[in-house]
């Protein structure tokens, strides 16, 4: 398995016209500062990221709504689940199960090292 997902990177300028409804937190991999590359042209973000594929370690992991252990849990990830990591800050990875979500924060210690 490669450490990077394969997504089409659009060529030329990305344009959005008219208002776009923001999805609920924990759904699409979209934050104000960055978004999954597959959402380029659909949602506006400062940066679009091609995710790095990682797997959940043997004990599984909760996916949280915020980068805090006391935040709401979006879903529980089973051992071996492939996740697409979009950002790592400190002890937390912002990740998703794909461009359709769900998305949330997973403890980095719960992820296996990147293949490569």
C-alpha cells in the first residue's frame, strides 16, 4: 500500500460562484484553513491537501470532533482501518475515511507509521 492516496489535482484556477453551504463538523474533510483535495472546486479553503494513507493500530481508535480526548466522538475506528491523514499537529492527526467523510481528530499514537 502506498503512503499517499491518488486524487486528481485540478489544473487552472479554482472558482466557486455563489454561496456554498458549510457541511456539519465531523462530516466532510473541510476546515477553514484546509480541505481534502477531492473537495477542490466544490468548497473554498485556503489550502487543499492530498492525504497520506495510514492504518489504525491494533487497539483501534476513536475519531473525535476536536483535538481533545474529552470532545465528542464522531466514530470508532477498528484496527486496520485505512484513514487519510490531512494534518498533524502535536499528538493529533486530522483525518478522514475519504473525501465523503467522516472526518475528525485521531491520536497520532493510534496510527501505524506511514508506509514507505
